[in-house]
């Protein structure tokens, strides 16, 4: 019997454990207070509000149970369209952003520092410019009569070759959602690119040397070594990009207002319309709860699928 | 020992954070809000101000009655900017105009102070409802009937028939007071209204020798005559590409579309205000006509996404010759655009009526702006009385006349008469109202804005060929029924 075993460990209660770690908790409190006030409390109150018929007059608010949710899925055709559009938007944007940023990172990583910095800056500029500025610029790029895109396509003979009239990129149901996707992709690549570049720097050179000695091709090295070791970063980028893209709003508000013919109607825009245009706060909150459940479920499955560690 | 006291550091950090939050929360209001009374105090005699603000002993000579100070919060739209308020060249901003009106009251009522906020058009429908829901609405709001009626249905406005003297109300046009009566209560005082017409640029028609096609002598033309004029001007090769310029990207462009529905002889809203009333052959005929115009390239191809400025730009560039508008378009907007160099085509803007399908033009759409008073917790009867008096001042004969001259709109009081008498467009519009009456736009119907916002998607779908005109009508009717819970 060891000396230590003669003195069994004293059981500590949860509050004793918290008291022991009080310095740590107090250090994170300044970050947690705003989180509680501006995120957690509104989240819980929004959940509560979703069970109410709530307009501008607080005195008239009344509890209606699940009526808002029932109405969403049985009587609100536009919400169903918004749901479909949002899923489609995510399915287009997220894979493209992840693939392009990995591809760019792998190409840029071996370049000299100056070149790396230039590429990083170029792709990160849209991130810091802000969605509003970028949306205004893209509205002009997509303009049917005066826009840069149609001007370049005309010079290239695109319309003449296909024998079609000029495309109103934001004015046609077939192209409006794709045009918005292009805009969102353009400003979503910057951050993942930075993360992938940093992650590539953490992969040991010895693994690549060993693979080359074994005669592995470039593609095999990428597929068998680089990509698996980027998995944690890929998971992070996938989850955060999915969450962000599900909440697409600025481009819809500024560029298409959900049109044409609801072709770019999205969940968050629908929430905005109901809460701030129609003054139906409870109904808008119900949509928010639905969005929360969708995004939460998808994030959970992404973690399950991609969350395994990779070791060599 | 040192580690034992480490926890003090974050405690101090949290305390500093809490202190900064407290200071930020107690900070004074943003510069956008202006205390008019400060300006008055500077202009007025100090003695008088001292009498009002400090309780002084009784003087040998009798003092004027000292009234308890009242602060009134007034929120307004940005209508009277220096471009529109042409009768006041000394003004620099829309706020200056509102201060001028408020000062005119305060000079005779020094116990009143007015805090004015000029909201921009995008903020009006958002900031006001949030303020109401948060329990901090303004005392008085000046806004469009389509929005104030929603507040009335929510029961957050003061019933003005209970506070405004009957002799004041007797001076208002009864039809307009009726528009502002919701559930038996007068929720606002109308102070001016616009009338929507069609604006035509006659210059290209004159150049092409087609002026006679515009029916500018009697402004009475049918759908077929309009179609013929539009086709002829497009084919005349004078630079006109899309004769009729309009937008259905948002609900803001709906009146230009509804004008054809009214012209065909249909209502847009039911008389009992319980939803849309488009399920009839006349509305279908109007939709089919618009669809035909679009398919033949007689409407701008970006109609589904164009904004107001895009529509104006097409008109100013001479690419379009017909667009929705009124007196202020012809008297104010277009001349201002010419001054700024935005008008690049020969321009001879005239007011005319929308075409019709029946035997005469339809009534004209009329959109009033009014003043509403919001209910507020803890407001005393005295304060209510003072706010009402200020509200009456804002809607007085003197200032209505000024509003109308400044904005090219029509007065709502008999005593104002015809402020723009002599203006040919004004006289013409008055004549049309007398001859053809007005149409209901549903402004005072419940769920007006929700229904109005649901409609553009169906117009867009129709123009893009995703729906037939009948399917678009069916879609709008279903949306209307869903909104009304039927």
C-alpha cells in the first residue's frame, strides 16, 4: 500500500471545484457577459416569443402554443420556397468555398512569402470590406445594360456566339440565385484560405519526404497526406461556412429583395420581413427557431462525419 | 502568496467593464436628435426663459401664467428637404424645416420643448414599430396612412376624436377623415395627400410627329390607344427603347401596376377591406395587357429588379417615355434632375391619366400623410392636452398651405383652399379628381402592408413567364387569404 493510498482523495462538490478555478472563470467573464446579454438571453427569449402571437402592442401578445410552427409548414408557401432556396444556396456555396480555398492554399503555400502575402491580402480584402459595400459594387457588375459582366461577355462574343439577348443576371429566376452565390463565394474564400495556409504549415515535412521516397505522386501526396491532415481545419471551415451561408441576408436585402418571383427568398430574409416589415415578432421568432434546429442538426452531423482525429 | 491574489486582476477587469457599460448606457442621445428648445432659448429674451425654468418670487408687476414644462417627441419623414421645400431657400436640411415649424409654435408656448427626429424612408417602417414594441414611441409621428393604419389596428394610437375639438375636425375633408377612421376611431389627422398620375415625356413624340397619339387634349385614352402610342414611339427610332418604365421589384412600384388594374375597371381591395379583389375579368384583362406590353418589349426588361432610381434614369435618358408620378414629379423631381445634369434626353414632362378599358378613366389613387399620436405610459391629461395642441398646430391651415406648396401635394382642410392654384398641373389634377373620383388603395385595411408586399412576386413571375396572368391573380388571391387567415 502506497503512502498516497493511505489518504483517499477528498470528494469536492461542484461549487468547490468552481471556487478552486475562480481565477479562470473570472478571466473569461468579460467575454461571457456580452455573450449572455447579446446572444444567450435573446436566444432564450426568442424561443419563448416563438410561442406567442406578438406584434408592436405588447399588451396584445398572447400565447398560441405551436400555431406559428404549424402555420409555417402548412400555410406559408413563401417560407417553404425560402427553405428550399436556402438549402440550395448552401449546397452550391459551401462546397465551392471549401474546395477553392483548399486548392488555392495548396498552390499558394509553396510560393515565396511576398507572393503568399499578396494572395492572402487579395482574398481577405473582401472580408474586411463589408457585405454592404461589396453588394453595391456587384449590383453594378450584374447590371444588364451598364454592368461590367455583360460588357466583358459582349466583348468576348458570348452573346453573339449563343445568339441570345443580354442576360439580366439578377432579373431572371434561373440566374438570380447563382449570381448571389457568386457574390457570397467571392467574399467567403478569404478566411478559409488563411486557415488552410496556417494548417498546411503545421504538417511535418518529413511525411512528404517519406512519401516522395516511397514514390508517391503529387496527387497521392495531396489525397493521402495533405487532405486527411487538414481534416480538423476542413471541419471547422465547413461548419462555420455552413452556419454563415445559412444566414445569408445582406446580398438578398440589397440586391434582389428576395425576387424575382421569390427565386432568392431565404430564411433569414423571411424572418426579417415578418419581424420588421409585418411586425409579426412571434412568427419571425418561430422561423428563427426552425433555422436554429436546422443549422444545429447539420453542424452535429458534420462533426460526426468529419470529427475523427487523423494520426500518422 | 502571489498566486493567491491573482484573482483580483480579473475582478478589477470586470469592474472596469461594468463601469464603462454603465457610462455608455447613461450617455446622452445621438446628435441626430435635436432639442429645438435650446435654439429658442438662445433667441428668446433671457428673462422670459428664467421665468419659465426657474421658480422666481412674485414680482411687483403681475407675471404671465407659468405653465408646467412639456417635452414633446416628434418623429417625421424626410419629406421637406431643401430640394422640395423651395419656398424656404434659407433651409439647409429637412431638420431645419421641421425646426422652423416647431419654433413657430414654441414662440407662443415657451413651456413646450420639441425633440425632433427626421427618420429616413428606410428607417421609418423599422424604427417606429421597434420603438413602440419597446415602450418608447414618439408622442407624434408624421407618416403615410399605409403604415399608420397598421399602428391603429394594433391599438397603440390615441383616439383623436376624443381629444381634438370638433370645430377643428369640421375643417377637414370628410372623405379623408373617413380614411383615417379605423374600428370607429380617428387614429390620425391627414395633413396632405398626393395623387398618382402618369407622367409622359412628350418631347420624343413631338420629334417623331406623333404628339396627337398622346391624347393630351382630354387625357382620355384607352388601352388600345396607349398600346398604339407605345409601339409607334418605339418604332420611330428616336431613342425610346422601353416606352413604359416601371418596377415591380418591390411593393414601392405597385401603384404603376395597379393603375392599369383600376383602369380596366377592377378594384384591388375588397370594399370590406378583407382582402384583395382581383378575381374578376377586368383585373385579368389588365394583367394580360401588361404581360403583352412586356413580351413585346414595351416595358423595361429589368422591371423585376429595377429600383426607383433605375426607372427614373431610364426616363431621364429618354429610353422610356411613360412612368408613374404626380405633380411633385413634374414640378420638383424632374427640374431638380435637370439641374443636376441627370436628364440627358430632350424633356417635356406632362401629366396625364393612365389609360382605361371601359368607357372612362378610373378614379385616381390618393395617398395621404398624417399625424398620429401614440399612447404612452404615465402621460398626464395635461401633457395629452399640450401634445394635442401642438398636433393641431402641425396640421394648421398655415402650415398645410406651406406643406402643399413645398411638396406639390393637396391640402386636407377646407380653409387651406387651393395653395397651388394657378399651377396648370394642380388645376388639372383637381379637375380629374372632381370628374373621376378616387380609388381605394386599401391603405386603411388590416394587413395592408403584408398583402402589398406579397404581390410583387406574382407580378415578377408573370413578367418572367413563370406564371400566366390568371395564375398570378390566383396566387395573389391565395396569398391574401392566407394572410387574413382564411
